[in-house]
């Protein structure tokens, strides 16, 4: 067991600490109070992956809150990774929600800066960004390990009572594809210093760049200091491939994949095939501790991808 | 300087509608420099309002509207008008209102930001007046004002080819600039340190700010 082991009671932490290759997926909460939509997605992922990210107003579009969906997912038999962004909450609200989430049984948390609100459906909203993702990681770590709030006060009900701190397994995102490239591994090192236990990367299409980033990561020894889960997103169509290539900052899609998707008789099948190939290549890279499958509004395909890539959870 | 731009004419017309004699009041400070509220703009706007609203529009431009002493020059003129249309920034508009308590004062401009002139008709934001200047740390590029998310430990994943995802055509990634500056200065070590959360109480989050300087009070 390494230094990070079992700080939280998270199943994901236990598996990664024991040297297991983890598989996580993503469950995007619905845009209405529709519990059936959550149940349907949860059913697709149950028993298939080790933990499931519950997104937090993803792309700045209002959805069922990540904390509520995470609790529902937990009740439906999944292990949730509650995502939390700095866009919508200041340090008071975040700490209150971390306390609450812990009481609800949530043990994993992914600390994000958050997409700018200009990309969502409330572009005229006021943002918060009281903290950035690094400061958020450090704050949640200090809550867990030092049992103090951001202001330095002890996390306890009264002066006479024992501290009762929220113990989260702390994750963050890493983007090997943003610029400046040479600073990307250095920024991960800062997240490690801030106290991150695991990171999930932005979805990978440019395998060469990812490999180079992992070299930087290994040179700094970061793969030993935190668990790195490589992100993949199966392409559904040539249109989606082009959109990801041309419209989404921080994602690089090589033309070869766009061409394969455009030429395919069955683009969906081709998208799955590409995704499985990617996972197989990623598994060859030293220092990768798991795969994060972000099948956007395509949760029903996660089991197939995991199966074809030989990552079946129950088969271990 | 404080950068401002004129409001749409329909909005200005709607504000002054119903008055008979209006004082169009310019400012010789920042808004003169950024060509939105100086003598020339006062003259142009006054002509349009006269024609469009069929009212008398007097004109004057003060050295500065953020300082009470300069208003003495227009006190009589202001008294005989039944409203003031200020072409100052929001600061000047409120100073006019403070000095003429019984008189309606309307803004003719939208105050946009504190920034630099980047060429003919081009300005960009550089300072948020956060009250705790970190330019000395970040290579004299301000991430608080110039990063779309005010990140202190950037860049985020939305930086591509030196530009910010919020507007890749127009907004430079502040963190690319910080990175490039510190690299040129041989100070990349600065970026290894984690910047602590800001004390936002020194911004407007701490309530409207005031500054008192005892040394200056003594001089008066």
C-alpha cells in the first residue's frame, strides 16, 4: 500500500492502491427532474465499471446536480465520482457540499475549474471562480488530512467535540492537449503537490501527443505519485469527429480518424472499433493506471467497449 | 485608462425624453482619450439630440468629472437646465448627481473596463482593480483580469495556439502570455509554486471600497 492508500473508504482508491487497472465511465445527469433517465444510464454501467463520474452542470448547461445524482447512483449500485466545478460555487458552498456529499456516502470527488458559462444555456450568468481547480484540490485535501476548513478553523461541531472531517478520494482532470504543451506535465505536478490522488485525462485521440506527455509525466515521476486514468470518447459519426477536431478547444483529433469515420459503412461500429484500438494502445504505455470512458449520451455502449477491450470488471 | 463607449442612440433618446433643456456634459479625462465623451463627442451627441428630440441642448466639457472642484465652471449652466446628460464614465455621472441633488442625471456612455489602447479603435481590458496587485509574481501579465476565469494556477485546458476558448479570435490566453514572459525572463520556477486562493475581500466582494490616506488629509 502506498502513501495515498485508503484515505477515503473509496472502492476506486482500494482498487488502484492495490495495483488494479481501473475502469471509470461517465454519467451525465439529465436536463430535467427525470429519475428514469438516471436509472437507465445507471443500469448500463452497473457491474461494468469501477466508478462513474457524475458531471456537474457539464458544458455549463443546467442539469440535475452532481451531488444528488451521485447519491442516486450510489443507491442504484454504482460507485460515484462526484464532479465539482469552481464556476458555480464559492469556497463556502463547495465546503458545505463536500460535507454533505460525504454524509450521503460519496467518497470520490473530481475537482474541476469548470467550463466557462459562455458555452452553456445561461451565458448571461455571473461566474464564481473564487478558487481554481488546484486550490480546490488543496482545500479538499486539507479538509481530509488536516481536518480544517479553508479559513483554518477545525472541522468540528463545537470546541469540545472531535473533528468529523469529510474523507474524499481526490481527483482532478489533466489535459495533455491544451497549450502550452511543455507546461502540461508541470501543471500536473502542481496538482500532485496540491494533493491530488488520481487524475482523468481529457479524451485522447492524438496518441503520439499523449505518449509524449506520458514521457514528461514519467520523467517527473508523477505516475508514481498519483494514479493516471486515460480518457477516451468513442466517436459516433464523422460529424462528431469533425466537430471535436474543429470546435472543441483542448482536443486534437487526427485527420486519419475523421477519414475512417467518414469512410465507414457503419460509423457507430467504426467508432467503437477505434475506441477499443485506442484502449489497447494506451494499455501499452507505462504509467497508465486505468481508463476513463466518456461515452457522451452513449452510456449503453460502455459495456461493449469494456468487453471488447478486455477490461471486463467481473472477469478479473 | 477607463474605457467607455456611447450607448445606443435610442437608449439615450429614451432617457432624456420629456425634458426641455438638457446639459450635455463631457469629461476631459479618460473618455476624451478613448474618444467617447470629450468635447467633440459632446458636440456631435448634442446636435443629434437637438434634432431628434426637439429640445434645447447646452454643451460643456469639464477637465474631469470625477472631481467636484471642476463642476464650479458649469454650475450656472447646470442650474438652468432641467437635466444633465453626462458623457463621463460611471464615476463622473455619480459625481454630477451628488453635486446637483434635485436634478436628473443620465449616462450617455457604458463604462466598459480599464485597459490599453491597442491601435485605432481598439482597446482591451488589463486591470480589474483587485486591490492586491500580483503583477510582480506573474511576469507583469495579470491573470485576474486577462484570464477569462481569473485562474491563478492556469492555464486551463481551453488554451489553444495562444488563444482562449472563450473567444479564440479575440482573447489571448493570459496564461500563455504569463508562461512566455516568465520563460523569456528565465523565471519559469515561479510557475512551480501553487498560488494561494485570493483574498477577494480586497475587491468589490468586500463591499464598495474606500481609500483614506492620513498624509493627504493632513495636507488639507
